[in-house]
C-alpha cells in the first residue's frame, strides 16, 4: 500500500507541475496520468472510468447543448444588445455590462455568456469610442462570480455537487449556494466598477493590432422584420461597426453614396458594407438582415443549412478569365459568390461583372457539404469554412428562451433534478428546431469533459490509496483541531491549485482531501464542499486558471500583470467574504 501511495503522490505531483507549466494540453496530461494508474493496477477499469458516469459531468455535457440552442437562435446576443444600451461614461458602461453578465451567468454556464458578450462588447466599444480592454477582464470576473450563485452557473459547482451525492451526502439545491454567491457577486462587481478603470491600462486587442488581410464588399438586405428598420444609421450603430464600413445604401434603384448618420434605414434597403471577413460573418447575426445577392435566393437547400466559405481559385480552374455571370458559378458548384478579394483588397463593382483570376479569394455561401465535396478539387487551391458562420435562427429565439425558463422552473420547484431537466430541455431545443443534431454535437466541449472525467479518476486514486487521509492528517495537525482554520487551509490550497491548473481538476483533487478533513474533525462536510466550490471558481490572478480569463486574453490585449493587479485584491476580497459567510450558513 505504501508503494501505491508513493506512486499516486508522484503521479499527482507530476500532473500538477505539467499543468502549471502550460506546455501540454490539460486533457493530454490527465489522460496520461489516468493511463498510468490503470496500467499499474492502482485503479480498476471501473474506478478509472467512473468519471464518465458521474451525473455532474453528464449534466455539463447536456447543458452545452441547451445553451447552444440559446446562442444559435440569437437569444443571448439579443439580450446583450438590449441590456448594454448607450452609456455616457465608463462607470455607467461597467454597471450596464457587469450586472446583466453576472445575472445571466447565474442561470447559464459562464463560458458561453462571456463568448457572446465579448463580441457584443467589441462592437459596443467601437460604437461608443471605449476601449475593449476596460471591459473584457471585468466581464470575465463578473461572470465567474455570478456563476457561484447557482449549481448550473459553473461546471465546478456541478462537479462538486456530483461528488457530494456520490459520497452519500444529500448534495445542494439549485440556489442554495446563492447565500454566499450573491454577497461575493455584489461586493466584487462594486469593486470592479470603482477600481478597474484605474487598475487596467488601455490595451490594444489582437484584432485591432493585426487586423485582417482580406477585405470584402458585401450587400445586406433589410427585411420587413429587421430590428434596424425605422432607425437612423447612427442609432442603429452602423457608423462605427468593428472592422466594417457602411459605404452606401441602395434604395429603389437609387444609390445613396454619402450616407448621413441621420439617414433612416427602410425595409428592402440594400446596405453595402466593406470590411474584414470575420466582421461580415457578424452581420448575419443581426435579426432580419440577410445577404442581398439575388443569386442567394436561388440556391438549392434549406436556409439554416447554408454556411460561409472562403475558396482560392487555382490556375487550372475553368472559371479563370470569365466574369462571374458567364462562369455560371452557382450552376457549376451550387454555391454563390458574395464577394471577391484580390491581393487582400476588396474588388468593387457588381459581383456578376468581376472577371475571375487565379489567386482570387472568394467569399461563398453554400450548403454545409461544400467543403467535403470540393476539398480535393483542382479548381481550388484552398477551401476553408468560416467559423461561426451558421445562420442565426432568430424566429426560434422565443422557443429557446421559453425552454430555458421551463427548465429552470422545473429545477427550482424540485419537480425534476438538474440532469433530467437539462436532458428534457436539450431534447426540446432539437425538436423545436432551435438547433440540429450537427450543431448539438459540435456544441459539446469534449476536451473539458475529458479533463473532468480523467480528474475524477485521479481523485479516486488519491482517496483509495490513503493519500487524501494522509494530507488531511497533516492539515489537522497544522489546524490544531480548529475547523475554521481547516476551512481556511482547504480554501487557500484549492485557490492556489485553480490558479495553476484547471478549475475542475483542482476541485476534484481537493474534494477527497476536504472530506477527509471534515471526517477527521467530526464535523459537517457541507462547509468544506462549498469552500472548494467557491475557491475553485474564484480564479482571478492568472489567465490560465479559468477558461473565461483565457477567452478575453487575446481580444483585450492583456498582459499577465493585468490579471495580477486587478485579480489579487479581488481574490483576497472574495476569500474574506466566503470564509465569513460559509460557517454561518453551513454550520460545522
């Protein structure tokens, strides 16, 4: 048994050091550790793979699908545009951003919330003349704190709750941890509003720094249900779009080339934009604004199965030297050319009159099988599908919001546990057309699930060989039998681990140690479980500790020191609040 204990300690320490080095992917490291434990027969196959059947992990996977339905229908983006508004100063702007972001993160896993708000903030900053770096890091922190208010706010909460139920304890209700989460969120957001403008310098994001080498000219049609119809160009926010410029408006065969900020957008207007390819993709997310090429409407197949692609014409292509109309491109490839870039510059004029040349980069709309069908064709040098180019199903947004609210209602009223309610919601998203099976499969972050499943196996080994008990015994000696000091030690150790490795791995490794500590003291397990939840989620000091911190690192142009300056005082603040409230709500 001693040999096994030493082996597990060595594997655990090596895994933590490799994770902290950030040289290898977390799932690769933990999968290797699990393989060693299995090959050495420290764990049986059943024990090693127990994480795959953990309700918390399965719930996380199903919630990815549910949230994808909200994202795919534009429901989250619509909410973000309404909530952000047009603030007059940075303090008001922070309040209008952090309050809704933290609130939505209570009910929706914070990673997709930050992903949606990041795009909205970049757009918003362009229109409002603010700097994205002033908002994106506070956004990540606010969403993390909001996630501590419910079980479904972060994957860490679900993992710890699953471990509690696995150990025979009753677990937590949906909003039970809000007793500590709400004070942390309120005080933390107040700290961010007051001090973040002074602690975060203006930074230039990766997109602004490097730009996009390919620019296109694209027409967008304003449909009758478009949210921009009836607004002026300025009120619609089209004067300072990120990476885009509104060149002209075509109205009833009349071209308005000098577009005034006070020009009112009307139904059936054709808006002509010039800009980078990623920005063109974002235009499709505005409800009622569709690609205006007349050829698009003749494209075979259903609208929601269309995707955007970029293709580079080869020297052997039969369309070389022909203009697009004579090349019969749509008939030949069942794809529509929306715009053409040559040597990184947009080509102006009517698309149908452009004469194609080898090396031209085409922006195409085609059915989703286009890449598979023509990737080996000698007609193209390169074909790539644009990320996030799926059409947004705005008409399904009410369905998606209703399904999410019903799921939350079922959980709050305890009619269903979280897992069956989430499964029901995911099924309803598919049945109502909020997303299809392909989108559902693609929405699941399998790397995160692999990290969680492997970390479960590592945590099982730590407990099985007695390493958790040994660490707990040493901690008990240090704490001198005082449960409050033990709670402090558990919190600080978990917080330190989560800053250097993934939050879920830190929670799973620390949980058996925390439970052994509670058992050694003969006290209630619940306060220690909540401490692990909060400490594993409250990662503010490094960009690698929590996924949302890493998500805003590039767009905000941040440096490691920015996280330290803003995050260290916040970590101390959250620690003090948590250690003050937890023993009062969940008594030892």
